[in-house]
């Protein structure tokens, strides 16, 4: 374990692997020293849980359904990741409130200002078997990540947290058991699949934006999978092929709940469920898929 490829491509930071070229020391320091504002909105996810989807919804809600930002600004500049290198060069300090950010950090990796200023958090959670399936395809096409190997090999790495941003189990445990839950909205990928309009409405209430039902409908329509797939500013088609080879697997790949059923063997699912049951036993949260 910890092969040469890992050492070459990843940095170990606060106990988790981060892809080095996206998260150089400079950007990690920037985040450590970052000053939040109370009205910032922070989208928090474990990778492959619906980050890009939320990077579409939140700006649309904020702008009252005006499509301009999502049709003109790439998702990574529209709602930047605070731990990515780009954050240092985007002049985030100059942005007007309420600012919108994303992060994949675990709760216990957050900078000091997060705990004192208490920005708003939208935590998106997804069935881990679907997170695994989505990740497996993504690791196969993104050249900045260690090749996944066979599905069995990748399952082992995923369960042991030997993947970027560490263990899914630790991530959800940290955020779901967070002390300051009053400023946090929890929403699942599955709820959004089941009823996107209702989800957009809940998100707008949380953000303190009261929107007419036509506006909610317009936002939900822009954010359905088939429409988001057409949006060049959200489908990662601006990223060069050498970095993400979408001929191998598209970034907006399938966009459904339960695709794991098409990929897990019975043995893999049973194994996963046994590990899952053990690892989540001290989380007080009702997962929609259980
Ligand atoms: P799949 O690989 O299962 O299709 P993230 O943005 O956190 O990296 O997550 C990517 C996953 O979210 C991918 O899952 C992607 O297709 C899915 N996704 C992105 N936008 C979506 C949308 N509008 N509706 C449904 N799924 C979406």
C-alpha cells in the first residue's frame, strides 16, 4: 500500500490524500488563513456526491433564477473550492456578499475562521455505493489521480480511505456529528433526484431567498441532468483531454440514484454493507437509502 504512484501524485495533509498539483502547499496555507464571512454559503461534499449540481443550483437561487452566471462562468470560478490552487488567484476577498464556495474538506480540517465566524453550510450526502461507482469511473479518466486498478482493488482503497480526500465514512461522520448544526442544511443527492423542485425550494429557504414557484421551476429545469450536461460552463468540457479524458467516461456520467446495482457484484455489495454498518454505527442520522 502507498505505492510509488501515490507518493508521486498525492500529498498527505491532515491524514488524507490530496492531489498535489491541484492543492500545492501555497493553497493549503491560503485556506488555513482564510477569513469567512457570516453570510458566506459553503457547499460541502465528499467528491462525487453532487458538488457540480449544487454549484449550479446555489448561484441560480442567489440570482433569482437569472441564468447569466451559470451560462458564462465555469463552475470552478462561480463557486470556487477553497482548497484548490485557483482560490489563491481569484481575489475572493473582493467578492460581494453573500459569497459562495465549495469544499471537500472534512469537518476537522476546517480553518479556525470557520468555527468562529460560522458561515452557512449546505452538506450534500450521497449513497456511498453510488459515490464509489461514480469515483471508480472518474479515477479511470482523470490523469491527476492514481489509476483505480480493478474494481476490487479500488473498493479496498475506497473503504480504507486511500483515495483523494480520505474516507467517505470519516467525512460524513465528521459533518453529520458536527456541533454547530444550526447553520447547516443537510440534503441528499437522492432527495434531489426524487424531487428537484422541492429541493430547490428548501435550498432557497435556507439561503433566505423567497422565490416564486415559476422561478423555482425555471431553476430546477436548468439543473436537470440532461440540461446541465449541455452547459459548457458545468460539464467540464473546458478541461483539456489530457487532464480529464471524457471519451473514457463523462464527468456528468449517468446522474441517477442506484447505479451501483449495475456495477457491484453480490459479494462486493455484501462486503460493502457489512463494513458500512460497522463504520456508521455512531452516526445519528437517518440515511434515505437505509
Ligand atoms: P455519476 O458519475 O453517478 O453520474 P461531483 O460533482 O460531486 O463530482 O459529483 C459528480 C456526480 O454527480 C456524477 O455522478 C454526476 O453525473 C452527478 N451529477 C452532476 N450533475 C447532476 C445533475 N444535474 N443531476 C444528477 N446528477 C448529477
